């Protein structure tokens, strides 16, 4: 009897587990000490290179995938008024979940009293960068140069361009049929490229986690234990309570099924610490496993990766309370309300890339009178915690997509509820693609 081949999700989980173990061994044993062979050529050499190549491959896909998918999604909606409803509902839900997230974070921070007995000293430094104003964020939505917006990966601008183009195609009507077919083919091609890039995912996840753990180790986590524990508890509460309650109440769908079908997305979000880099995987899971039609998912997923920063908002709330307590800054009710408002505004302007939330955290600190250099106290563990909060971010994207799709009649409930559909499917290069690549390579060899 032939053994069932291991799925990609299983391979990725193995890579994740082995990466953590190898990273801990390298850190605890001293093999990764600065200047050592392992540190120079393995951790910051081979592991860094593999991880960087994988993330670059995912980032390469983001703009064309979002562009083709969103244009076809707008065309698929058919009615421009429906697009307005999808966008309005998505935006409202994203802001609501972020407001709830920051409130939970502040409550956890205040109740736990973290930082009240910690020393006001840190060897780490943080230089605040200027955060964009709300007016600038709104101005940046409309690009002055379409090619430049795509080249720089400005997601709000790419989304704007795709929506306008999709609407224009709908307005042209039957004459635009060849263009519609072109975008549909382009969308299929991008999903095939996702499969090719995902073939190396287990090895990349191993390399990314091994490097992160080898560099950080457990010492930093133990030094900032209270902050780390409270932040993780707040993140998990928002993921497993807030988001799942909203999913059940507003869509009627099963949180248990949702979590099982999204586990692969969580692993990639955890490994890459980037909402944008996870877009291809999130989009594929939401459409193929959760049954959200592309006309909704193609808008809600990239839009969520850009403005939905529940995890980042929680970090800002817990860090604000923690560092305010360390420096003896009394925030009071108005201070906490200011933090909630600033976190909401910051979530719209925070890019979906690793550690971008620190820039927005400096903006919050300046507004409520907390010394910005206090960010240096949490800087050391931020990279590791960034992994957890990115998983919370992408979960929020998926939850909102399901809720909006259900309200618009764009959710295939039979697909969502089918635990056998796509669960054992390995996302890898299919046989036709393998044959085509082999034929192409053979052609190059003959030349």
C-alpha cells in the first residue's frame, strides 16, 4: 500500500519545528556567537540567503497578483454599486476590529501593570522616523505615475489603479471582452507562479526561523518576560475570541473550520512577518478553501494587508502602557483614548512589512508625551513578536473576507464547510507545469 504523500502544510510545519530547534541549539551552545563560522556563513550566510530569496519571490508576486486578481474581481462583481458596498463594509470592519484590538491591548496592559517595577534603563537605541500625516496618506492613494506606483509596490495606489481600470472595463462593455480574457489569463498565470514559489516554502521557513531564533535566543524573552507574555496573551485573545466571535455572529460560519483551513496562512505569516508577502497564500486559501469568491477576496485581502493592522495595534497598546509605566508617565483616560485614535489612524498608513509598526509607535509616543527612546526597551524582541502579530493581521483579513462575502451572497458555504476539499491538496508544481519546465530546460541544453 502506497503511503500518502506529505502535504505542503505538513512539510512547512516540520520546517518550522526543525528551524526553532536548530536555532535554539545554535544559540544556547554558543555556535552562533558573533564572528564565529556558524554566525558568518550559516546563520547570516546560508539561512539569510534562503529566507531572503523566498521572501523576495513572494514580494515579486504581490503587485501583479493583486493587480490581475483585483481587476478580474471588479469585472466579476458586474455592478459598480456592489463594489462600493464591498469596499465600505471591508473598510468599516477593518477599522472596528482594529479599535477593539487596541482596546484589548490597553486593558491587558493596565490590568497586568507591566513595567511598573522595571528599571528605567536600556542599552538599545531607537531613532524615530517621521510618520506620514493622514492628509498625506489620503493623497498617496491616487498615484501621479502608474508605473512608479507598481514599481515601488505602493499597495493603496495599486488597488486604486486596479479598481479604476476594472470599472472602466465594465463601462466599455462587450468591446472590452478581449481585455477581460487577457486579465483572466493573467490571473491564472499568477496563481501558477504562486505554486512554483511555494515549492521551496518548507526549506525557506526552516531557514527563516532558525536564523531568527539563533540570533535572538531565549535571553531577551526572559529579560522582557512580562511584556512578552502580556502581548502574546492579548494577541491570542483577539485572534481566538474577538475575531472568532465576529465570524460566528456576522457570518454564521464555524470558527473551528476557519482556523483549520487557515493554518497554512498562519505559518507563512509567522515566518515572513509580512502581511504583504503573505498575500498570495492568503488569497489562495480564502478563495479555494474558504469559498470566498474572487470578486470579494481580490479586494478585501490586499486592502486588509494594507490597512488592517490588528496585531500592530495590540503591540502599540501594550508597549505604550509598558513604557509609560517604566517612565512614570500617567496617561489617564484621555491619554488612552488618544492612543486608540492614533492607532486607528496609524493602521491606515502602516505598510505591511516587517517592523513598520515601530515607526507608528513613535508617532503614538510623541502624541501622548512618552520618551521615544523608550522604544529601545522593546526593540530587541520586536522581530520575534512581529511574527505573532502578523499572524493575527492575516487572520483578520480572512475573517472580514468571509463576513463581507456572506453578506453579499459571494460565499460558497459548501466549499467552506467541506473539510475534505483542498485540505490534503499539496500546493506545489503540478505535473503539467513540471513537464513544461523540463521541456524548456531541455531546449536550453540543446542550444
